[in-house]
């Protein structure tokens, strides 16, 4: 069971691990809209409350969730295929970055802090998405759904990211936006900063996260504050 005692940010911070969708890339809104349009076109609209449960989870978990919520008659395969077409059109048109994304990545890069990405998106898709938005070069390590047996909210993705960076989890910081991501990072023993995206933070997230901040720019401000007491070191 996940502990509800948040880990303090390490000092020094040896490595930082970022989630991708909804944290660095403003993709969750586009994904939500694609799901909404696809289900409406099929004549089987999916409620926002159900779609919100899918935020931050991998495709297998999302399919299982919809099967439980909507039953065997829901056209699951067609729904995801149609939604993927709509979403990829948005990706090709250019997804915006989350506010402060490049600012915080530049901050860590200039400080010489190794960076990892930890995402529930499959390997080739994740790499291509990072390349499209111009962020791939920031990362020393990229861990995707394809690299792990147990995806978020299991700790395996974050444990693997820390291991590939070459640091203990306790020496790293994670930056996340979703319930599944916060559970994954904190259960791996990594101090986690929550930057909510589409959904307000849950009570569980507030209890687990070391900090809950409104934007990635605020993460940079926190680390630069004279009273923060957190240095960064490679």
C-alpha cells in the first residue's frame, strides 16, 4: 500500500524525472476531445467523469476501465481507433507545451542535472512526440510503457528511470500531473512535485506530493528561492 507520508525534496537533487503528457506537453485536453468526439460519432457518448478516470493511465488500463464501466456492447476497438486518428491529427498540427516547460528543462540542463522522462505512452510514439515538440534532446533517459512489465501506477517505471539515471530514487525528484503518476513516483520512493493539468488535485495527491504547484514555472521559482534549501547537483 502507498504511504501517505510525502518525501521531502532531496538536497542535493541528483536527477529529475518528468512525466510527458499533461506535464510537459499540453496533450490531455486534445486526447479528451478526441475521445469525446469519437464516442459521440459512434452514438455512444462517454461521460466526462469516465474519461477523467483515464487520465494518466496506459492504453490497456483504459480499455479495461471502459469495459467495466460501459459493458461488452460498447464498440471499444472502434472507439480507440477513431479517437487515435483524431488525436494524431492534433499531434501533427502541433501540440502546445505546458506553461513553463522549456523554462524548467533549460533550468536543469544549465545546472547540469541529468533528466529522465517517464511515460505511459509506448516507445516509438513517445519518442516521436518528444521530437515533434522539440524536447527529446533534453533527456538522458526515456522510459516508456514498452520498457516495463508493470506501468503506472506501479512503481516500476520510476524505479527504472532512476536506475538508468544512475541514482537512488531518494536522490531524485519526479514532476507529475496525474493520480496514476503520483502513485507510481511516490511508491518508488521519489519525492514528487504535482503540477495539476485538467483535473484539480485529489486529497490523496495532496497528501502524497512534496509540493503542489500551479505551473512548471513555479517549480523553477521554488528551486531558486533562497529559503528553499534545495541545491541541484549532477
